[in-house]
C-alpha cells in the first residue's frame, strides 16, 4: 500500500485513479481487518462515490486542485463526522450519529480527503492499549498477539497495516505517540491550542490534542499543515499563524546548527535495554548529520505520572457528566430520573472509564480539592518551567516514547498502575503543552518496532519535522512494513 506522499504523486501523474486507490484500501480492509480490528465503521459506498467525484475533478483539468484530492483517510472514533457513527468506543454512545463534522476533519475534506471510516479507540480515549474499547481489542499488525498502543491504536494500526495512507488520532497523555511507536509509524502531537478541538468528544480539556499518523514525517506534515490553525468555534485555539510545512521537496539531510537535548530523567532503570540502545543510536545518527547533542535536565519529570492521573480524571469526571441517558445514545429505563442516570451510566460505562470518573470526582470533592487537584496544578507549572528552561539551551529534546516495545494483549489486565506507567515518557509533553513527534528507529529482538520522540518549543513543530525528515532520509526504518504474520 502507498504512503500519502506516494499516493499524491501517483494521482497527480494519472498512474492511478482515486477510485482505484480507495478500492484497494477497501479490499485490504475487507481481507485483513477481521484480524486487526482497526475499524469500528467503514463507509465503502460513500467513499467510492467521493472517489468518483475526485476523479471527475481531476479529469476536468481544473487549475489549483486541492492537495489531498482523492486521498482516503481514517478518523479516530472520538472525532465527529456527519453521517457516520461516533461511539468513542463506548456502549453509552452506541448508535449516535452526530449532526456535524469536527473542524479538523472539515479542513481535510475541503482539501479533497475522503474519510473511509472510523477507527477503534480505548473508551473515551482512556487507555494505553486499545483494549478498553467496548467493541473489541485492536491488534498490532507486527504481532497480532500484542497491543497496538492506545488510545489511538485503531488509527496507528490502520496506517501500519496499509489500510489507509494516513489517519487522525488524539493525544491526551501520549495516545498518538505511543501507538505510533508500537506500530512503527510516524505520529504527531501538536502544541496544545494549535488545532481545533471542536467536534472532538472531550476527555481532558486542558490536555487533548488532535494528532496525525503517516508513514513518514513528510506524510504527517502534509496532513498537519491542512488541519491546524485558529478556529472561532474553539476558544482554546491560539491566535498564531497556521503552520504550512512542506518536506516533500526538501533535499539533503544536514542538521548543522540544531541543538538536541537528551534528558537524563528519561533513561531510567527498568527501561527495555533494546529501546535505550536504538534511541541512543538514533540520537548519534542525528549527531552524525550535524546536530549538536547536549545533556539536559527535566527535574520534575518524576511527578508527571501522579499529576496527570489527578488532572486528567478530574477533567474527565466533569466532561463525561453529560452522558446520562437523556441527551445522547441509549437509555436504561428506571422509575425515577435518578434511576435512569444511575442505571445508564452504571451499565454503559466500562471499567476504566468508571475508575477515572471516580478518581476525578474524588480529587475535586470538598476537602480534597486543594490537597490533590490544586497541588497537581502547581506541580504541572513546575513541569512546564522545566521545558522552558531546557529550550533556552536546545531546540528539541530527544528521548524514548515508551519504556518497552508493544506488550502482549492482556499483560496488564489486572494491574491498572502498570498500564499507566506505559505513558511515563509521554505525559510531560501534554502537561506542558509542547509538541511531540514519534517515529521508528529500529526493532527489538522480537521484531517489534522501537520508537523515539522529539519534543520542541511551543508552536515549533517545523523543527521536529525537519529533524525527523533528515533522520528518515538517512535511514529506512520508516519504510519497513509488517507482513501481518509477525515478520517484516
């Protein structure tokens, strides 16, 4: 299956049509997604009709055609698309058809992209493995006995398996970068406020970011350049110029003049040795390409995990209060209004969502607010200041995405804390609001992808793309594809 950049080139040259491209994607999904389960909903008829319209536009010799005309994409099922179900991986939204489309999706559609379907997710994006979906587990294309990461595991698996050239996900605590690492693809979490959250079903409102997956930095940069920007429908979007980043024609791979920081707090006891080895080798490769490597310190990193698991559940408990059996989705009947609320929420929310609502409600309750939530916000400020100090010395920070490669399905089933620890390297970027880009840098002995992440200054995604692009021009890890039977 083609990458996004390859598909654009072939469509422009006329070597393939959009209908042929979409048909190939649909055939591959039909043949393989019964095993992978990346999708919750595929609208083949709608996608083929849009492909035919795209082909007619291209044949009309219209000047200045949109850049994604006829390109099929997938969208994580927490972003609304008018006419397509939006379940958020939860029974409480089963059957919900949103009457509007998320701003980021609208922008991609305006650029000619075709939404082929909605991808699986941990329920309400709460999880690190896509095992918490009410509609079944998504499997990693590199090894179907292992998780694809989460909560955007469906989107990452869809790209890795060659179902689509690119996909949208969301990142609240690492939910784009970690599955990108586990599935051997490239994934971006942009600066908080860089892209609209209108049409995104909220989990943690001060943390949620819409991200993107592709084979390469060039693929992701193309998608990001279209969907980012100020949105009057979302007051949290920042009033900064929209980023227009094109890496497709960039030649050469020199990184001379760029300073990369390596935080000592991210290479800790317990990290899988092969992960550290491959990440350090990638950093050395960037040094060989001209980058200056410096050690930096982010001293409050150790507080990121407890801070996140106070702030995110607190925000989730407020955001999910609207799902009560009255306004959205199914309703469980009861004798009183409170019976309806209690039964609907009790039966339709999954275990992890229930756990986080309870944690968040407790942290916000009278007598505990200052001791827990208030203190967490103070510690969050310290984490943000760590990054501000580091970025006075360097242009980007390089480190692992996760302590391990993809773990087996069910490995953390009885231990929520072990699952939470999978996000230990990705949480700080969300708490600080800085951008992060993950991409493959090798494989472990079991043939599983190893990912590295770059974090940068606020609104400086361009530097992260430049670094990743240079590395990918000098290596071939991002070109590796799974055979769907555990090999490559």
